[in-house]
């Protein structure tokens, strides 16, 4: 596995490649997390060179970053159709391009923006590629605070080993939407679609980090160079 510096360089290469695809007049979804932040910086560089786009951020943090770098920021209330969404991922399943997302704490807003987008471009470094979802990362699950312990127990009955997301001060992390996040370790997920169905049926779950069948393409920063993955047809 590449060291942290090389890994960051690979992420940045993917981010630069995604930003290079943008053209004037696009409405662009801006993802959350460390890799998405690199994409925002790459897009801002192109904006300073004259590119004209409008960004729709998926989190308050991304919105502040984009605005500070000179990107025009708006909302889904003003632009309910997004041309292209650029975001990172915590795991990408080879072949299907199914994703686990949300370790940045914004899976609900990320999924809303992704669903409203004509194209969903995912940027990752090569360490995020897996043969089976759940191999290395948990599935972040956003839940309502009321009675959250009972929601956690229902998730445990589905086989999850749960770690509540905490802030640096040890208090429960609260998303921009005012929800808690449980990082749920299921191990390698044999049927993501079945797990998705089960999670969608748990009362108290607002959203989860399984993004299935949503990615249009995945731009991978690899030690051998940047490559683009597309979904294998059945």
C-alpha cells in the first residue's frame, strides 16, 4: 500500500483528471471528504483560469471551502438538476462500481446530490478498489438521535458490529442534518442489494453508505497512472 504522501498524490491526480473534464455552464455536485476536497481545489484552479460552473456542495464544510476558493455555490433549491457530481468513495467494488461512502460524515446529502445528477464521477486512489464491498471499511449509517440505541440493536440483529461515530472531544458526531452516524462493520458483503433492502427497512435509519448502481465512472489515481473504470455490462 502506498504511503500517505504517495496516496495523497494519487488522489490529487484523480481529482485533477476529473476537474479537467468540466466545461462552461455545468452545474457540478461537490462531494465531501478528503479526496473530494482535492477535487474542489482542482476545480477552483480551473475557475481562476476562466471556467464558469456552479457548484452544489454536499456539506457545509465543502460549501465553505468552495466559496473561499472562488467557486460560485448554489443549492438544489435553485438547481434541482445537476449535470455532473464529483465525489470520493471509501470502497469501490471492481466490476459493478458499487460504492461504500460516508466516512466523511455526509452520506445523506451526498446521496441526494448523486441521485439528482445526470453523471456521477467517483475519484479514488487505487487503495480504495476491492473485489467485495465491506472488505476493509464499515458501512456508515446515518440515524435519528431519538432512540438511537434501539436502532443500533436492530442493526446488530442484521449482523453489524457497531462503532458510533465520535468527535475529537469524545462526544457523538452530529451530521449537518442533525443525525448520528454508526459505522457498521458487516465484513465482506455477499449481497449488497439484499443488505440495502434490509437497511432501508430499519426504522430510525435515515440513510446509509451503500451507493449501488449509481457511479457512472470511476477515475483512479494509480502508481501506474490515472485510469478510468466503467461498469461491466451483464
